[in-house]
């Protein structure tokens, strides 16, 4: 779910449907988005995410997540339900803005939640009015997400010359741990300073 600071003012529950794909050529992808009808909704912005869980990781075990995100100067808290994964990933998401993310972190820790995983990226958001394409520059490579109705996702992917075999439905945590296993990195979080 995308929450540009200029747009969101309240809580939002929605069904998120998306796919990711690896970006082989970032300048080429950027050049292809304008002719496909996309305009920048949010310029390249730093994003810091912290996933929280209780001892024993019951949220992760159920395939859920609780996240605090700092996107530029905008704090949000998000709960994502277990995903249904097929050609696309679909899950219920509840998200709201938070006035003071540091205070919320303290509240969660006082209630027994602990930071389970941190990841950061630089995100650029684009829209054609029906859905979003986001470009994520991460410590483990560049990825894009296409988020919107399933048929629209497939149509946009075709226009961008992305084949269904290139669709990724894993989370950034999942992608990080695959990368860590392949690279034998000692990093525990997907942070530029660790990777």
C-alpha cells in the first residue's frame, strides 16, 4: 500500500495485490514508464522499516507482519495479514499514519514486541491513476512493484516487457534471507550500512 504524505489523512484497510520484479536496467525502466502513462506521485524518498514480533515470532509463523515505517518524514504503522500467493500476492492490509513513530516503538516494546527485522530502501512512486509502480533501490539490488487490480498488473507488466516468469511474490525479508544465503553475508538486516 502506498501512502504519500500529501494524500493520506486517516486509517485505511484494503486488499493489497502486487508483484515485484528485479530491475535489470534502472534507466531503461524509468524511460519506459512515461510512455506507458505513468507520472511520478512521490519523488525518490528514503524509507526505513522495522518489523516487530513477540517472543517466539508468532506473527512470522502465521505469515503476518507488524511494521513501523518512516517514509521521508511520514510515520506509518501497518499490519499485513497472511498472504494468498498465486500469480500475484494478495493480502489484507491495515495502515495508518502515526504522529510520533519513536513513541509507538516504545509502546510496542513496553507491550513485549521486539524489533525482528529492519530494512531500508529509496522508493520512487509512480501512478497512471489506476494503480502504482514503485521503484525500490535496496541494499540487495533494485526492484519494482506493480500494485493494483490483477488484470491491470499483468497489462502493465506486458507493456514493461516483464514476463510472468519474472514475477516475484516474496517479501523483502524473504528476498534478503535468500540473498544472505547465496552471498554468505553476515548482515542481519537489509540496511545499507550492514550489507
